[in-house]
């Protein structure tokens, strides 16, 4: 049973408007799912998502982590013989779910998105140590994987200090513009932060 009020009516048309992807072109050949690196980890695969959008029956996607595990690698889009782009559709659905039913976004996923985007907003690029610390504070998983840190630091995989790009002002203007137009924060999961 769907746990949120996300509306399904006219979904295919709205996805088309938002992404330019006409899901009606999908003929369910499954080539996208056959190449998806997360297919073995997910209940609903890219071709399933396309079918659900076409039928307006996306409720089951809200009660399952499948679309939140998408890596946005675009393998599905590159394999599609029909010019469809499941990755863009999945991203649009994530934005929609986060906007209309934020309580349905898995907490670790929302925390990761928020932590990642906050770092990009502050520095113009990802700062892994800051992202890890923020993620842990948001999820409460303070000691999880803590023993990995010394090894990562020793191998130079984690930097202790962030470096900021020169065009940080432009990055922040993009975040401000996205936050203002979407009302949910850049990334659709409430990210954006208030640290300037
Ligand atoms: S590869 Fe393209 S046409 Fe085939 S199922 Fe996937 S999205 Fe649909
Ligand atoms: S973009 Fe997402 S759905 Fe498409 S192949 Fe990559 S992980 Fe799978």
C-alpha cells in the first residue's frame, strides 16, 4: 500500500514536460535493466519504472528503496534502442517524491543527499570528510565505519581540509536559484543548507 499522497494522475505527461523523456516510447525490451549495475540490488528495475510511469501506478516505488539506489550512471539510457532515458525519469520521480512526500524518503538517503549538497554549496566541490561527518550527525551512526578512517587518511583518500573552487559564487547562485524555484532545496531532498 502506498504510504503517501503523491498523485499519479497524468504522471506520464508531467514527466514528459519535466524531462523531455516520452516514456510512451518504451516497448519494455528490458535492455536498460539488463545493463543496470544495480539491477541485482533492486526490486524495481529501470524498465519497471518506465512501465509504472506509463500506467500511472508508481505507488509501489514509494514503499521501496529501488529508485533511491540508482547511481545515475546513465547506462540504461545508453543501452536503450528507442531513445528513452530511464535515469532521467527516475531522477524526476525522486524529486517528485521528495517534494510531495518527504517522509517517504529513506532517512540515510536524505541524509546523504543533504550532506553531499551542503559540501558542494560550501566549497564548490565534494569534501569527503565534511560529508562523512555531516552524514553521521544526521543519521546518528557516529561510530559506524570509524575504523576505516585511519587507513583512508594514510592512503591519502581523505583530506583533512577542504579546498574551495574559485567560482564558488556562481555555484551558490545556482543553489539559490534551485532552492527558490523548487521550494525543496537543490537535489529535491531538502538539501541546500544555510551555511554561507
Ligand atoms: S531499453 Fe528503452 S525501450 Fe527497452 S525497456 Fe528500457 S527504456 Fe524501454
Ligand atoms: S542510471 Fe540508475 S537505473 Fe540507469 S543503469 Fe545506472 S543505476 Fe541503473
